[in-house]
C-alpha cells in the first residue's frame, strides 16, 4: 500500500535504478520507482528520496519501503521512506561512489606529458590564453596563482604574455594545487543501441542485460519493422524490439523469427548502470559480452560533461553566427535561446557533434545536475563500431578518452576571428586555419585538457577526514532540524545502539593509534589525498 498525492493505492513500490546524469554524494538522490500490481508494473515515478532514510540502494526489482509520493511532473516528485524498527546501516554514500566510478567511462587527470603513449597525437599545446582562462575560472589573480604555485608573479606573467613556454611540469603542479581542475571534465556513454541477429528479446533480457524478465512489459509495436517490444517498467528507457511468435497456418506450429534491437536511451544508460554494478561488471565487459552474441552497434552516444563551466554556450552560438568555426561537415544548426538554453548541432547521421546547456535542459524537466554544459558525439552504425574497435584494440593502447578527443579535435574547431573564405578552400584546410587564426580559448582548452588526460581509476580510501567532511557539509543541517523539532534524543539513541562493520571498527582503531602516535611524537597530520591508483585496461 502506498499513497500517491494523498490517494491510497494498492500498488507495491519496486526499485528500478538511479536516474541522475551526474551523481553526487548528497542527502537526496533521484531514483526510479515502479508501481507493481498483480505482478505487473502499472506506472513509474522519478522520485527524490532521502539517502539517510533509504539506508542502502536496493537491488533492481526489489520492493522499496516507500510510504508516500507527492509532487508533479512539472515540480518533480518526492518520496517518504517507511520507518522500520530494524537498524539498517547507511551505505548509500559508499554505493554511490561505486556507481559513480561505473557510470563515468572515465574520471580524468592530467598526464605528465605524452611519454607513455605509443604515438604522439596531433593536438594543440596549452597556450598562454588557455592559462589566462584557467586562472579566471579558478577566480585567482596572478599574484595568488604565483603564491600557490610557489613561484614569482613575473614568471606567471611571462607564461601569460607568451614569453615563456608552459611546461608539463608546470601543468602537473597546477593540478596538484588546484585539484578541482582535474575533476572538471568527465566522459560517459549516453545512448547505446545494439542489434542481435540470433536472439529474441527474452534472450537479450536474460543473457545480455541479466535483468529480471518480470520488470519488462510486453506489448505490440510496428516500429522499425518489428512486431513486439519488451519495455523496462513500461517506459522506453530500456527496451528491446523483436518479432512476436506466430502460428503457422499450415502446420499450426508456433514459429519464432530471430533478430532484435536493444535500446538504452540517455536515461536508460543511467538505470542500466545500477544493474552493471549489481553484476560487478564494467561497460567494457558489457560490450565484450554483446560481441560474443554477435551484437552490432547501431548507435553510440559519448558525452563530454563540462562540470566547471569551461564552455559558454552563448559564446559558442555567437561564434557559429559569426562563422568563427570550422567543421568537416557542411551541415550545422542552432536551436533554443538564452533563457532556455542553446543547442548547436554539427553534421548529420551517421555522425553528429552536439553542444548544449545541460543544466538548463535538466532544469526544464524539474531535475538538478552539477553538469553545466555537454558536448556529445552521436555515432551510428560503422562509426559507432569504429570507436569500440579502437577501444578494444590492444595494439594502439588508446583509451576511450584518446579516441573521443581525437574525433572531436579532428572534426570541429572554433576560432577567435572569422575564417576567411580562401582558407576554407586551401589544400590543407585545418593547417591553414591554425596557422592564420587564433583558436577560441575555451574550446582549445577543452581539447588540450582532453588530450592530456587519460582514463584512470583512483580508489577513494575511507578516512575519518572524509567522513567528517561529509557529515559537516551534508548531515549537520538535517541534524539541526531534528534537534530543533525535538527528535535529538532518538538521534543519540540510534548513535549509541548502532553497530559498526569490521572495516569501520578497524578505521576507529587505526585512527586512535594514529592520534596517540601523533600526540607522542608531535607529528604533523598529513591531509594529502591517497595517491594509489591504477589504469583501466
């Protein structure tokens, strides 16, 4: 039994996955909940729920203890969790961290040059204008940057006026001093479509997706020449189209025609990542499995998320209007406005590059995100297969990051002045443009940063400092509300009766020993982040 906008229903709420484009360690998360009645999901809701009340992320398809859902499509829905006598350990923050690592095809950090790459890429170096833009985005003066970097202001000035070349050593140090720069860009899959010539939709659900079949609604369709589709929770976020079995009028035998197409939309990829997490496999593993079943990509979208506001969509639109760009495709289009957000498309199928204001796009749907702008590569058929081929190719040792920014740099470039017509007709158009016109600082910085980044995973070790920071930033405001509304006694009681896991007990013991050692030896506490990391193969 669950109440929806004060109306009691006989539905059973079922957890269907997380739906946020960019997850954050927060007290509130966005999830998808299905309403099950008589073993069938009737409808679904995207709801914001308290991470503390939730306790832990359920498995896909399991019942979730929601008492009430309120809200609307316009303002968004919120859910209240049923209070249980059982003390459930709050593991949402840990599970979200695991999901973040899976969701992002890469979290990136600047490399120390190109030493460990098999071949040098034809990419722009970080210029003096790039440095000026980075300093402005960081909101620091030349003097403040110089002090943080332990160098003179004159040296910083020489970098910015172009008298001194920006070295890799300088970039490495800049990244250590300003770690937010390393976290400013992320890359993720945002649409995946695969055809399987030898499978039915039910085989795709069982063998490829490995999701409970009863979470899919079967219904007829005439789309794409298919006759049946299996739809996750009844919504076209994760769905498979194939041919419904038919009876042969002559033999009366039931015949099944093989051939399916699997669709994971932008929202569907987010939902499916929770399933990947439960199965303990990565996107790389998933594509390998799909190929074992002769799966062929029909569409692949790769999104470059600008979480720092590196790009400005107003500037990009103005550059297009003033012909301050070069694209391998002659086709382009501008949509939207300043208030609702701009979208700029370059090219047509089978390959489109799209840039748009992600924050405004999500706000129009009633959602929040820490992504400010997004650049998407939309690839179809052989173009999509090429990316995965390159990713799987062990000989060239290119990461998905290398491939993504190779494509972006090769197909699209913005400049600070209009490009003369004669340059566009030159034999080597790109070389002529780059030799004659300065690049747009923000676009060249995005490309240069992307090319100097490599896919690494850096496991976050649990620490007292991290727990304290999360509590101070996210939990304390809610505790104040509980204290002022007379619920402080219950909080203290819950803290006193809470049982720590073995890992948490080890953490307490290690912290106490460390504190005693420091008190005896008067050592300085080392607050540096863990540096242990490994590269994704």
